[in-house]
C-alpha cells in the first residue's frame, strides 16, 4: 500500500448507480495499491458537492445537468446542447470552486416524467404537453430533489404551464414501486433505471425541451488532483467505459437481482480487464 497517500474517500447519492460507481472507483484505486472508502448514500447533490469542496470526500460522480442547474444555478440556454452543458459546468466548477471534471463515464441518466403504459394508452399520451389537462388531478412521486430543483418541477411548470395536483417525495428507489402499486400516477423517473421498462412505464417525451441532459462525470478537487496525478490517470481508465444500456444493466443487477453494489462493480471491472 502507498503509505503517503491518505485513504481516498468516495461520496455518493442515495441510489443504485451511485453505489455501484463509487465502489467501481474504490476497487480500481485499491487494485492500484491505494486505500479507499465508500460513503454509501452520503446525501443529496449539494451535500456531496459541499463535502468535496471542503475535502471531506475526495471523489464522487455527478451529472452535467445537475451541476449546471442545481449546483451552479446557471440560466438555461435556448437549447440544451449536451456538449455545451458539459463544457460550461466543467469550466464554472473549476473557476468558482476548484473542482475538476476528470472523466465522462459515457452514459446519461436523465430525469423523465413517466406514467403507466396503460394510462398513457387509455388517454393517448405521448409527450409532456399531452399531460396538461390531466396533471392537476394527478399525484407525482419524486425523489427528494426534483420537486424544488430549478431543473425539476419548477422548470416543467415554467415551460409547460401545468403543475401536478399533489407531489409525494420519497427515496429514489421507491418511486418505481409507488407507481406500480398506484400510490402515485406519475414519477420523476431516472432513464438508467431498469424498472421503467420492467414495470411497463412510459416516458413522456419532453417535446418542449424543458429538461437538460445529464452526462455522468467524475468530480475531484483540483488540489487533490495536483498532488496525486497518478490517481487521475487511474480514473481516466473509466472514460467512456459505460454507455447508457450498460449502466441500466448494472442497475438491473442491483435493483432486480438484488446483487451487492461492490460485487456488481467488481464483476464489471474484471470483465473489462481493469482489475485482476
Ligand atoms: N439525475 C437524474 C439526478 C437524479 C436523476 C441522475 C441526473 C441527479 O442525481 O442529479
């Protein structure tokens, strides 16, 4: 083990891929002789970001649209160009907070409003605009952030002009069961979650382009990166390695097959030849 380097602490938000990816980073570092510790479900977006700024954690996985809107509070551009959102958030996190975007993992995990397929078919719903006459009578199930984030419900209200009759906030993983069991009528689904298809949900097309793209990126504090350049080189092995379908499959193993996040991460890295 590399004695001079402190234990590398990896934060995560409280959901499937965040656990899997945090363990993936930890395993990769451990395989290279470092000590690593995963904080599973440390908190939401701002808890992880603040902890990173303060040096309480060293690494976590964030999403470009989340950084742009929720962390940096930047105004939405005319059109959401994923490259622009990536570049702009990368630049601003670095200049404002000394946070480095080191790797784009290769997948997007977007927010999307989903309803039951059955409900969509019965009412001829294809896109978010179609929901306007129904929403005031519907209950939306969301994660703890979507209802208040500028890129969440407030943005939908602003662009589409409707709101839901009621909003129930819950842990992300519970949204899918909640709609399956008719406890809510729509959810703020994550597009990498396997349960969208498995539970016969329909994602309503964001026809007015309200919501941003969310490319997954690894964030590290710049002073830490400068001090330990080898760690950055190791993290770069994850660049573009996980496409959206792959992430959905890994999440399936966690949520449906009930496998351990660390095991899922390990299998994946072994299969890719990145750890032995
Ligand atoms: N997301 C979409 C959110 C939750 C779902 C992954 C971009 C986030 O963690 O910011």
